[in-house]
């Protein structure tokens, strides 16, 4: 049994039972929809189906990040048990949550000076962030020390590729992820911008592709180009989708046909409620390990 606990935020967008089975506690972001606040608890309080249906009917969720006090309560429960903590945080390019965790760490180490709290800025989101957590859990489970897992995460976090497209750009415009002009032209001309996560953990449009069929092919092409060892890639591959499973399945089928050495089948997850509040329905996101992300 390890003497440290691996933790993360709910925005890693892995299934609830995954975190239970892998013994990875997570701290919840929150969102407010139709005047009521809910925890981003991976579809347990409100199902993903209901959440995206409400958005489609006109609801506009507002999200809130994990604050310092929540981190203190979350971390302290494990410090009291004599555990060190390795916490992997949601990207600083999208949220101030990592900074809140750093403030909580500094306060808690005054009270628990003999404990360790190691924080990693994942520079990732959704199941790409989850892919990094999965690597950490695999290392922990074979007895790797907390210091070595931390060093490995820092070394490899820029190797996690995130590629996104959406068939509805309304919420990307609302959240400032793409410009109003790009969103308007894209929706009118059936253009699906292919986006990825930049070196500093921000969502960046990379190319304009007309039509869903073509953007799916281009997404898979990016994996061929950037995955470790190309089509001989032997790592894991995750996909997230926001109420568009059939589109995600098409991407997964193409990948499983081209990348025959994958470590297991492509895992398809739901985009969680906090990230989904900013994407809306219609987003497919692909995640894999590859070359270093550079800008």
C-alpha cells in the first residue's frame, strides 16, 4: 500500500466507477443551472442526458472552480491519516484552480510540516487530463514513489495531445474560446474548427474543416502525425463527447482500425457538466500520448 494518495479534480471527466476502482479521490467543481447549484460529480446528481437536454432547451449553466477552503478540507482529510498527497490539477490555461490548490498547500504545510503535498498543473482538460491521471495511477500501483510519479508527470504532461471539434460553436463563442466571427461563419458554412490544447494549456483553433465527415478524418490524421510511434502507437486512447456518442464512436472505429497495437480499446467518456457548460452539446475530443506539444 502506498503512503500517499493520488487526487484530482472532477474535470478529469473519467467515469465515477473508474475513480472508485482506481482509488483516486476527486474534488468537485460546481455549476449552477436554472438557479440551482450542483456538484460536478460525474453525472450522479444530474445525469449527462438531462444536463445536455437542458442546454439544448435554452439553459445556460454557470460554473465555479474549487476554492481554497474546499481544497483545505479535501487535502486535510488525508493529511490527518498520515498520507502525503499528489494532486494533479485542471489546466491553468482554463481555470485558476491550480492557484487555489497552491494557497491551500502553503496553509496546510504550516500545520503539517512533516507531510508532502505535491501539485501538478496538468495543462490538460477532460479525459486528456484523465489520461495523465491514469498514467500516474498505473505507476502508483506498481510501487513507484510519490516523488518519481510527480517527476514523470511533469516530464510527460506536454506529451498528452488533445484534439477537439464541435458541430455547434455557440458555447465556445459564449465562453470566449473562439471569436464571434469564427463561430458565426462556422455555423453558417458548416465549418468545424479543429482545435487542440496549446503548450500552456489553452484551447486553440488550429484549422477550419468543412463538414463533420472531413473533420473526423482530419482528427484521426493528427493522431497518425503526432502519436508516439505513429500508427504503431501502443498506448491508451481516450475520447470524450458531449451528447454525441455516435460521432465519438465513428472516431473510435477509425482509430481502432488504423492503430492495431493500442493498449485496449478506445475508451469513450462523457464530457462532464463543468466542461460541458462551456462546450455545449456536439463536441468530440480525442486524447493520446505523442510528441511534445509546442507552439
